[in-house]
C-alpha cells in the first residue's frame, strides 16, 4: 500500500511539473491582464535566451534564483533579435515592454523621446531611433562599461543608433550635432 502511495505521488509531481515547464522559447508565461511577464533562467551558468518577438525591452519584476540578477551583467534585453537573455545562474520573472510607435522606440514622457539601447556580451547592437533625431546623447548610463560617444555609441541618419563594448544606457536626441 505504501508503494502505491509513492507511485501516485510521483505521478502527481510529474504531472504538475509538466504543467509548469517552460514553453518552447524556454520561458514561462505569467501574463495576467497587464503586460506580459515571462520567467527566464540560466541553467548550469550558461547564457540562455527567451524569445520576445514584438517587444522592445524588459524589466526584472522578481528574482527567483539565489544567484544575482544584475541588468547588463547577468541579464538583459537584445533588441536586435528581441529576447531576454540571462547568464551565470540568474533566474527571474521579467515584464516585457511592448513596442510602441515605429521601429522599437517609445516616448515614456511628454518631455521627449528616450531610447534604451544595450550592447549584450560586449557585442555591437543597433536600436531604432526617430528619423528626426540629429544625433544621440547619453541621458542615463546603465552599464559599468564605458559609454564614450563615437567609440561605444553613435548613430546614423537612417534611423538607427548603435552601442558596443558593453555600453548600456538610455539615450535622447542630441540636436547639437
């Protein structure tokens, strides 16, 4: 009789585990009416990507792991191929930020448009900016890596800016260029 209880308990555990298992993108969806929230985890310390097509960013709403989840170091958002990435054991629940306007930029305030752009793993990343911008200036640096104009970030006249060498920040129009 005791053996049957163990078998039934094991089957119940398996069924519950399967229900809460990650989807095909490696992320669990915790949406509840507001913005979409997913869970993304780095198993074995390796980097893992959780696809987020149609989104322009993410914010950590709950750290689930014992390992640190530090934006730009152990987690971030790749705007080039929209995805949350995690590494070094970070596991967390992330609220995805919906793309607004055209090309992945948003206007979070009435005072002007601000674009968040990040270089993941020290590699170059391009982010869309309004074509009306005459340049980009760093409003808030979010990385420990340097963000030097012309070396670590810049822009072109086709509506794109770029970041490189681990630079991560929020950028605004620089009309002085």
